[in-house]
C-alpha cells in the first residue's frame, strides 16, 4: 500500500566519535567491537551488530526517530567493520567483516517495518542477503560523464547479484553538478525504481534557474505518469527475484548482441533506456534487442540491431518493446494522491496483434496481466479490473510527448 508519510530521511552511520554524546554509553554497555586486548580497534566506537544487546539498543534509538514521523533512515557506511576486531559472536573480523553490512541492513529494516509498516531504507553497503532489506544506492559518484556511466555499470552489476531495487545520486555527489550533465542524468535517475537527487549543494532545481526547473519537472512528471507501470514492475521483480534496472541479456539471453551492452538497460520488462553520456549530444547509437521498438517520446518505430536515435524533449532515448501495454496515471503531487480508479493503458503493438502489460493496484496488491487487441478491446474475456478501474486505451505511436502540466 502506498502511504503518504513525511518526506524526511535522516542520515546516520554506525561509527561513534569520542565526542558523540552516546560514546560513553556505548562503551559502558559493551556495545562496540573490541580488539584482542579489550580496547577499541579504531578511535571511533563501531557498533557490534553481532550483539543482540547492541542491536536492541540501536533499534530503540532508530524507533524514536521513526515515531516522530521520519519516513526512512539512510543506512550509510558499514564497510569498515574492523578486521582485527573481536565480536560478540566470538568471531574475528575475518568472518564478521562481510557480514557486518547484512546485520546493519537488517537491524534498520526490521525496526522500520515494525514502526512504519514498511521496510524501506537507503543503504550504501551490502552483502549476500541484503536484497531482503531494500533499498541500496550507489554511493558517492563523481560529477563527470564517466562517473554517470560507471554508476549505471554498478547498478547493472548489483541487479545481476540479486538486488531488485537500487538508486543513485542523480548528477553525482562530490561537487556541484554542471547543469548540462544534470539535465542528461535526470531521466536516468527518474527511470530507476527509486529516485534521489542528492549530493554537494546545490541540488535544488530552482537554484539552476527556470529553464532547468522545467527540465527537472518534465523528467519527474514522466515518472509520475509511469507510476502504475513502476508499481507493477516492482511487484513482479520482487516476486521473481529480478532487478528493476535490468541488463538486456536478462530478457534476451539468446541474443548475442544483448550480452555486449553495458551503457543501456531495461527498466522493468518493457521499457529500454539509453542515457546520453556525452556532453553536447542529443542522440546516440543504441542497440535494440530483436523485435520492434517504439520511441516513448516521439512514437517513431525502430527495428532490432544498432540504430542511431535522437532523444526527445527529455534528454534520453526511451523506447518500448513491441507488444507491450504500459499503464499510466494522471499527474499528481505525490504517489499517495494518484487516482488509481482512472488509468490509461498505452499500447505499443505496431507488429504484434495484441499488447500485454502488468498492473497492480495498491488497493488489493495483486499482480494481474492485462491484454488488449488492436481495437483496444480487453482479452480474452474482458477487463480483469472491471469495477475498479476506468480505463482509457491509447496507441503508443500517437502518444503526446511528455510535457509540463502538473498543477503548481
């Protein structure tokens, strides 16, 4: 269920410097990792998440923040568990170092679920099993074209490691993002499961001026319209253990060309995204897996193989697989205010006889397939959401390019 919660995320980390007010308490209660002589391996006190007492103490602190209305906790760091440490588990850092992020992720996710009913967090470190505690983001990327490309490669790798949900700092983290780079990074950031504009200030779009604010709004509105698609694909991905940001060969394992591509991705099963990684360009060479593809912004048709494709109003190449039906919603000011009783089904079936898509309504949280023929009629026996959704069915080659129309 989509809930409207305070849009506040608090940053924290599990290392406590000596002047932290909690430092004496942590030492007194024996909640930190120790070295072989009983001291601290580092100057900081590193919480020992192999200790049930430390986990309980820490979760109590986090719960107090969540009960104030905080939406999520940023689970930063976690990679520096002391290799020379002795842990409450009785093991050394040789064993506990890689487990540390998993224990850390679990502690935050479980208390968040207990207090808010949702287990969402923003974690940087992870280990095998951390996919159970979404979500993770890509850390502190640079503000360069190659950092943007490296960020995508990292996301693809994490997805192939079993993680369904992933995000990154749109525009990079380490310095003020150049406006031109920020514009190209925006659609990449919006067309991932979760979107986050974060890093060295300024990040607020209005700090870059009205033109950039409009560009930011267009990219954000594209995602808001696509939230029924995003929600259904998230449900499907979590149930099948698939990544939302998907390497091409996951969907096209028998296509040799799909195994060679690392600068494009599938957003769910039906939308292909090719970000623009070079300054001063509005198009790029794009590899398309076998079959037909339709440009989401312009409605132009393309066939499989290498193509030179110009971006639309939003600076990215975004295409939809032939035979897909993409559910969309009217614009809203938050996901909690989306009207799920009135949805649009956009069909992309230039070659296919019918279009198929996945839909999941927050009201019942059941994933269902919808199919429509060329005439817009639901198959095989009618609309599976009869009585719940008033549909408008449209053809994708006639879709109006994304624009700026949300009420402000």
